[in-house]
C-alpha cells in the first residue's frame, strides 16, 4: 500500500486540497492523511511539494506507432498529396522505424503524461514495442483491403496478427480490432471482423469521413479517389457507401476517428448507435481537412475525445499540445467549459469509450496518475491554465507503479 499527499487533487467536478490517496494497483481510499495512516500504518508515504497537482493519467486513444520514423518524408497541406507520399515512402518509413524508433515514440508519450494509448497497427511491427511499453495499451489490429479475390488472404493475415496480440499476457495490454475505413475494406471482411468483436467483446475502432475525397467516393464513386483506385486496384466504384458501412457497426459501440466530413444523417446514425468520435485537430489541419464541428456533436449528444493520430500526420505525441490546438480551433466554444471538456476527453470520456477502469481520481479506479508542478495556487480557470502552460510532469504512476520521475 502507498499513500500519496499532493497539495491539490483534480477530480472530475472539483479541485480539492487537504486530501491524500491510498493506492495499490487501484485507488483504495481518498481521505485526509491522518485517517489513511490509521487504516494503513505500514503504507509507503509520499508527501509532495507545495502547489503539486495530482490528476488522472492521459489517454491517447488513436496513434500509429509503426510510422513514428516520419519527420520530413511526407507531404502536408492536402489529403491526396499526403496519401500518395505515404504510398511512395511507406516501405522506407516502415523499415526506417526500428524497435528503438518505436520505443522512443512510446517513451515520449510517457514523458507527456500519457498512461494509456490505443495503437492502430497495420503490420504488427509495433507489437513487441507495445508489449514492452510501461503504459496500458489497446492494440488495434487493423483490417484493410477492398478486393474480393484477396479477401481470404487478407483476413488470414488479420487473424494471424490478432492471435499474436492475444498471446501477449501482461497487465494493461488488450487486443482489439480496427477497420481501416469504408473506402478501403470490403464489406465481407468488415462483417467477419465484427462477428469476432461481438463474440470476444473486443474494443473496435475505424476511420470515417476524413476527407473530401472520401466523401465524393462514397457518395458517387467519383472525385480524387476515382483515379487513385483505378490506377492502383483497377477499381471503378466504391465497395460500399457510408450508410452501408455504418450499418455494420450498429450493435457495436465503436470509436470513429476524424468524421470531419460526416453529414447530418451520418451523425444521427452515430448518435443512435452511441459511437464515440475521435478528434485529431493537428492531423486534420496538416492533411488539409476541415475542423470537426464539436458544437454539433454536443447538440446530438455524441461523445467525442481527443487523440494525437500518428507521427505520419503530427509533429509530436502530446495530448496537452493537441488540446491546446483544439482550444484555439474552436473559437465559438465557451473557453472555460470547453477547456474542461477537453481534459475530460483525454481522461474520463476516453476511458469510458475504451471500456477501461481508469481516467478518473476515484476509489476503485486504476491508479493511473500524474503529478504536475503548478507555479501557484490554482483558481477557477485551472483547466485553461493546464492546457496553455504545459506544467512540468514530475511523476507518472501507471497501475499504481511509479513509471516516471524527475
């Protein structure tokens, strides 16, 4: 048993002082120190300095570790230009990101207070790096492929990767499934994968409506994707429209990433199915895509969370930076309430969307916690200050274990 006494604690609905936390893997009790030390007289005690703030660890629900070798190889500013640059440089990027490269990306997330992440894995090259990570990991094995004649081969490869991820037996590692997108996965493959998700109760995610090219292709088999699919796959029409794609997910709450081109009917379907949208503002800007309409999501009671995407479309894996960009990207949102919502989006709401027992400082929750060094007593605008000023993270606990200290 450990007892930690910070100056302040960031709860879901308030900031409190004069409280300590007794924890092992999970938070056992939150109470004044004198009360806890009577209950647990043999506990290891940590007393933190003045103006220390304890808050939940951050959750990055969508990141591509395999492409962490990119810095200047890919083209930004336009989605199709970026996509062509990914195809042209894919092999070099994959070969160029060694185990050390992926470890560095994962460790950077730890330095930035990310205690849980969702790795979208295309090739399972990142499996060992994620297995070795100090963080909790949801390992999303990605399914991709539109050609019916290759369906059996593609699905066999997907199953092989999924089974490999199931062989990882360590606390905090969860095998999961990703469907790449409606334009890149044949409906037969989607249906087979979702059947597995239902039977085994696995977490599920998918990219959806990221670009105008996707919008045009799904609506009318036209636009920038027409020549792309014809040239690469001799394919002249889409394999499903957006309605058909979303119908596959109706009974399975899913994390839908991007959705910046989703129309009103699609958002209504998403709301009815209780899916969660993943907002990646830096990635959307760098690839020339629109900004997610969060006000509309709130009106439709659609849960949204913030994630970094991968270094193929970002410059760092830092949720504080991502929240800051989002804060400025949505000038119509009330500043303080939106800042609080952003913090919830990378803590409690992300945990709820992923179905994991963390994201909140609460008895019974996993002890995934950050210690931030504030400069002075916090006020009612703390949520804004946390996002703007990027305070030093002096300690990171994951499942009750101290994993970072400086």
